[in-house]
C-alpha cells in the first residue's frame, strides 16, 4: 500500500574499490571497472594475511606491559587499513514529491562520508554506530540516484579485527510526511504481574491532526488488545494498554508480541504503520538479592562476543549469527555481551527470538586513548549521539537487560573520567529509564577509591577475582557483575605436557593447551569464577571472555608470527567446540547431561608416559578405565577449584586403545558412559551439515563440519590433511575455517588443511532453488559428499 512506509534494502548492485582516483562521489564518475559486491561486505576478509597490516611497536598497558615490543596480528593481519569507496546507482519508485526519505546505515567501518547525487550529505565517526540521514531534499524522484560512500580505517584504531567497509545493512526508508519518527517509538512493560501486563507505548511522529491506533498481537498473530489515541502528551502519543494473562519473555520462553502501530490523518487515511516486536517481562537489580527476571533470581551465564564471524569477517550474516546462538543454547548460555560496541540488529532479533539476555555495550575508549587512533578522537563530538542512536534503535528488544557505557576505559583514572561516567550514564537514563548501566572495570582498586565504581548502576568487574569481596564491600550497590571473566586460552584439540597451571605460557607451535589451565597475567581459569558465582549470592553472573574465538588479539602470542586470532574462545574461530565448551556446559546446561573426556587418545611416542585424563561432567563422580583397567573413581571435592568442577585422573599412563568413563548419579548408580579411542590412519572424509535445507535468498549458509575417520570410523584427532572443496548446484562455496590461530590460509579459497582433524565449510545459497552438493577431496582419502538443498 503506497500510504505506508517502505524500506528498500540496498543489497545488490554495489561497486567497490580501494584504488580510487578522482572524484568518485561525482555522478558522472566511471566506476564500471570497480569490483561488483553486495552489502553487507567486508573488504578485508579476503586477505591475504600479512604481518605488515598491523605490525606495531608499543606497550599494551592493559596487559601490564612495561616495555615496548613489536607486535603483530593484533587486528587480524588482514588489510583493513586505508580508504575504500562504495557506489550504488538506484531508483526508488516509491518516492514522490511530498514524501520523506531517510538513508539508514546500521554500521559503516569507518568514518563514513556519504554523498548523494554528487553532494556530500553526511558523515559519521565510529564504525559501529547506527545512524540515518534525511535525504528528502536530495533524493531524485522518478530517476536514478548515485550514492557514494567513502570509508577510511586509520592504522592503530582498534584492539581487534574491526572489519572494513559497509559490513552492515544500508537501506532507504520512504515515508509519508505524516509518519512515525525514525526509532521514535518506545515500548515498555512497566507494570507486569503474572495475570496482567501494562504495555506502555510512547510514539514520536511528524505531522498534525493525526491519530494513532495500536493493535497488540500475540505470537500467533491473534489480536489481544487495541487502543486508539487522538490526544498527545509532550508531542508524543502515549498509550497504556492492558494485556491479560501475558506470556512472559525469558530465555526459556522467548515469547514475542507484536505492536502494530498505525498513524491516521484527519481524513481517516492510513499514513504509517510499524510492526514492532516486543516482549513482556520485568527486571530488577536489588541489593543483596541480585538480578531477577520476572520475579525469579537469575544469574548471567553469559559470554562476551566480538562482532566478527570468523571466515565471514565483519560482514553480518543472519545464518552465521543463528548458528552461533544455537551452539550457545546447547552450552546453556543465557546472555551475550556485545563487546565492546553496538550489536547488529540481526543479532538482537535472534536473541529476542531464541532467548538470550543482552548486555549491549557501546565503547572501548572514552576521551583517553588505548590505541593511537581509537574512539577518543570522536568522544567529544559523538559520544552522546552514538548512545542516543544505540538506545533509540534497539530499546524495544526484550533481550536487552543492561547497557554498558564502556570497557576498561582509561578514564577510570582522573576526575574528568568520573564526570564522563556520570554524563554517559545520564544519557542512557534519559533515553531509557528502564535499564541500568554498567562499565567493565579493570582498575578496580582505583575505582573503589575514586567513586567511579560507586556511581555506576551496576559495578562490573573484569577479571580481578581476588577483589570481588573487597569491591562488594566498598561499593554501595550490593552486588557485583563479572562483566568479563576467565580469558582462559586454549587451542582446539591441542594438549601439552606436563599438565600444569600456568600464566602467559608459550610453546614453539604457537598453540595453547586444551587442559584449560592456561590464562594471562591478568586473567584466570574458569573454575576460579565458578567458585565466586556459586558461593556468593551477591555475584549476579558472568560474561566469559569469549564465546567464540575472534580475529585479532592473539594473546599470549602478541609478539609471535604467524598468529592472528584469539585463543580465548569457548569454541574456536570455526565455531567448533573446544574442551572448555563441555566444562561450561556441565554447569550451565541444566537440561542435558554432559560427559566429556579429554585429551584425545592418539599419543604415539608417549607410551608409558603420564597423560592425565580430565572429564567434564555434570555428574559428581565417575570411574575411568583404560583398556578395561580401572584407574579408580574420582569424585568432585573442595580441595581446589579444579577438583570442585572437574574429574581428574592425573597419573594415567598412555597406552593406545580405549579410554572409557562411567559416571554415577547421586545414588551411586551408573548413569552414563563415554569413550575415546585411539584412531588409525586417516581413511575417509566425513561431512555433517548444521542445516541441510537452506533458503534460496543468496544469503543463507549451511555450515558443514568436515572430519576424517580411520577404517573403523574412529575420528582422527590429529589429522592435518589438505582438503579441496567443490560445490555444485544451487549454491556457491563461500569459505572454510579450521580454527587454527596460526593458519595463513585464506578463507575463501577452496582448499584448506584440517586442524586437529576438523574444519568447517560454508556453503552459501544463490537466489535459485534446487539441489546442492558439496564434495570434499583429499589425497589418499575416500572423498566425502553431502547433498543439501535450497528452497525459496
Ligand atoms: C580484557 C579486554 C578485552 C580483551 C581481554 C583479553 O581486558 O576488555 O577486550 O582484551 O582483556 O583477555
């Protein structure tokens, strides 16, 4: 219907170049030789990896360094630095004289300069911000328009891989003159009881003599309540609509309602309509009680996530995000922190739908720098605008239960920092009085002394487990959030001997041990956090650093090449679970049992040597057998944090064969068993897709896990065969990733080595439905094939 708003997503027909000469913004510029791309797009993810992209000599103060050293890989060693241009020629038939048009960016990396039809129409600073530009006077009706966007990434502007380019959606919204204001409707459920909820809607609009009708629909699209308003309050419509027997939103029951808001002109014609999903839920943070959702005390079993999607880089992709959240659901995770910037809209939509609480963060720096060209350059001009846009664009998502104005900002020091903390928190409160604000603090002693920690709604501690108790006493809030925890390091499927707990441990192969006992000087192993989470009722939960490995920050190998992605993830860069996944799962996932053995059992050359076996399980005790011989029963106990959360047989001597664990329930009865076997030589390639049917929309992705097994079907845990990939039918080969932080193989090339016996291939749909086949070959191995399909 022409009277309503229309959103046109500018997805296809983009041209991109990094080699631009002349005025690429002018309408007659010839961009026909530029690369054809679709948006979201990340120009840097195609590589090649090279240490020259982010080589830097300096001190990472947050890591406690005192002397400058040469570092590489800090931002992923991918070519994100420099200037790139995008151009799109389009026409918008929906736009006519008398209408309004907005150009909306959901993020543009970074410092976007925007030109329409040869004229500069706007710019922004921070690459993670959402912003829009009113293009009513610049958009030409009934003809072609030329949009050009210039993006510049300065060197030393990030502590991780930021991605590059138009990595999130760009769209044009066409509205009537009388219409709802962009991001101007705020839905809250301030007064919710089990049998009744008040849905409070405040809507900003343009125009006069208009009326507003809201229809509240349940998840089955059934009308449950409606209200009409003709009067306004402070220039906004304000409705309070009662919904009886509401279905409350929670991670376990992510029930969503839709508010259909309609704006009518005086003559009764419909001028605008919004469909806003929301949830009915109530949250509270109370001294000594902690956080409660819908009246139930709930601890955050959360993970921090950077925004990159491994082999896809920063280019947002809903299938990739959904896969991440599916993996996190199985982990038993109930919350996400978008560290250290604004989350994508897609991720918030999925968190609403799939049931994850969300801590939406904004900045890694305020006015004081961490990196030479970081956010401090924009702070004065943009901080308020950035927060306003963050809150206004996302505040209707029930998943968001807390905001964060910063992470480990150097402004934790100094009186001005205190003023800034208050200023930012006040902006959040002004825009959204319903949710509290935190800052992830690492300078805990300092923030106790200065009052910085006391003024926050939620004192968030990053690491510093030894200071929780003191901070709890020093701060007035009556609870502490583990805003960032653990930072344990490990490489999937890699184990080092002897097995000892260490900090900053390095090995010649630039990997970390998966016995989950290695951390950084400032960080700790998971069990140390578990103790606090379990023993202190005033600790309201934790956000583990990180749910998945990410590009950049290859600590503890910041000074070693080639090492270009993190070791912190509970799962690796390909999304494959490390052992640690099962340690968290054994306490977070309370629905399913976990019984996981480590290490693998292929230790040729270690015969007779001590090879400890750990079991991550929700059961309290278990008996271990090696080739049928009992290694004894272990029971969780309080001797050390590890003994409390892991079952460990530290004296096992390696002999090839079978390791079996038998777990007992609380009555001492056998409850479950699990085995790991020594594998023979790699024989056959095995494929397993997360989804066999994908959408034929040119965006959907099937993630196929590739592994090799021996003649008897036993997985080969150390295989590193080079494999080739071929996709035929209604899809394309998009990328592969093996989770090896030291691999310089390029993701989008159709070959890669296995790492610890596995890798993941991404098969992407085209816009045609049909059959798809992925074939994976490797020298001397039986080929693997899998049939998938794409549907419209
Ligand atoms: C924290 C920081 C994170 C990441 C992490 C690594 O101090 O907030 O961004 O750098 O350390 O352990």
